[in-house]
C-alpha cells in the first residue's frame, strides 16, 4: 500500500444508503452492490482525477470499442473485517500488479499505483458498514477497465474508464462440486491471453461449461490446447491435486493465470512441510491415481471461492468419486488463509494490509 501521497480525490457521497434493504444472510454472489464506486477516465493520453461517487449506471456510446473489440480486463479482491472492526485486504499489491499486466497485454494504459490504492481505501471507508464480521463474510472488490472511445475501426481505444465496484459476499459455491476433464475445448493457447484476466477469457468458457452442466458437472478442468493431455485450470480457479501426501499443480505460463490464492497455498504447503510439485500434471496420471485409490483430493483456489473442494470428476464417460479426508489439505489451507485474512493469527508473510480510517 502506498502512503504519503498528496493525490486529491473527488468524493461524492450517496444521499441515502440501501444497506438496510439487504438481507446479508441470503446473499447471492455478485448480485448486490454497495452504495459507492470509484471511477477514473483516461483521456488526452493520461488518467484524469479519480472520483468516488454513488453506484449507478454508466452512459456509453453504442460504438464504444469495448463492445466491438473486447478491450476489458478485471480483477477480483476481498476485504475482511476482524473482531475489532478493522478492515483488511489480502495481498492487494498482487492484484494491482496483475491488473496492469493484463492491461498491458490488451493495449490498455496501465493504472497509477497511488490512484488505485488511495481510491480503493476511500471507497472502502465510505462503505465500511457493508463489510460484515465473521468467517465467510467479506466484501468482494471488482476493479476493471473498459475501452470507451466511440468508433468501430479495428484499433486500440484512445479512451478508457477504470472502475471499482464492491459486493458483499458469503461462500461462492455451495453444495458438492464435480468436474469433468476437458477432452475437446481449451481455455487458452500458447501465445494467447490466458495469463491475463481478460473479460473474453471468461465469456469463452460459458458454452463448454453449459455442456458440462447438462452432464451433471458444475465445472470443467481445462486441458492444454495442443494435446489435451495435461490439466491446467478449473473454471474460474487454479487447481490442485493431492496424490498420496504429495500436492501437484500446473506451473503458470501464458495460458494459466498467476493466481494470488494459488501462490499463497503453495507457500502455506511448504511452510507446513507438505511436498509440492509445480509441474505439468497429466490427465492419465490423475486418472490412474484415482483408479489405484491414491488420489486423495482435488481442490480449486481463487479469490471468490478461496478453497473449493472437488467431490468427484469425470473423463471419457467414466466417473470417479473422492472420499472425505480426515487430514484434508483443502480444509487446512482454507483455515490458515482465513485466519490470516480475518486477523486471527500472526501474518509472518506480510500478506495482510490494514485499511486505515
């Protein structure tokens, strides 16, 4: 977090709050938004003065380039409130750096550090009451950038809009999750934008995922585009496999997102003496391990879900179920992450950042 800047933010408070109309015990992920948002425009070759203002609709030309050429990137972050009503962010610099990395890949101007952090903190302080205490409760934070210049010529926009919106959240997934290993479709290819949080990456997943849902699965574990022999990501998450007492996950590349939760899990595993192998993970290896009873766990990691256990998987018409483990790695990592996020334990890694009032 950057301190000591003299950046002047324009702040316009909402005249009334809608918080009293929200049932925080029955939240649907990403459907309810707080009273304010941060907005900043890129014009004349530079980012303008950012402002925090009431959440509301945007007005865009039908010819805005985001609609025609997909120049849009986003991030996912969370804020947590501890028992003393202090608000914390989890590794926000990682998300900010990845947002700019994604922007660069899509020819979008990178966003200034001071504008991001000061604007974010001002927004969170205005909407602090939306962040509820207790494990599982959080405020999901969605920074994103879209191309706004009017025109349909196939070239990068000269104008952009950067926004941050926030949504109170509970658990992302509920119920048992089963996945299918992709045999035909891929999420990304070499030299593409798989490592960027580009909006189009997610839109392209919806059709194959709908096909998987028709077969009774909730998500897909994507395989490599060249051979479909190696497992890469699962839906909106990085993926881990526990074979025996060994933890396996694919290495990041220009196809695989450098997940913040993923790298945190790897660090926690090493810190707890768990053998982690970051290497290509073959479909055959995991299927064989399941048939031998050596595959103990599969779980996804991501900001929205934190850690999400997978109950079973399918491949080439064959289905495999996983038994619950008393010494579950997924449970261990989720508990340790949440203890850090909610300020319940020492943060020896320096991952937790206080949002000062």
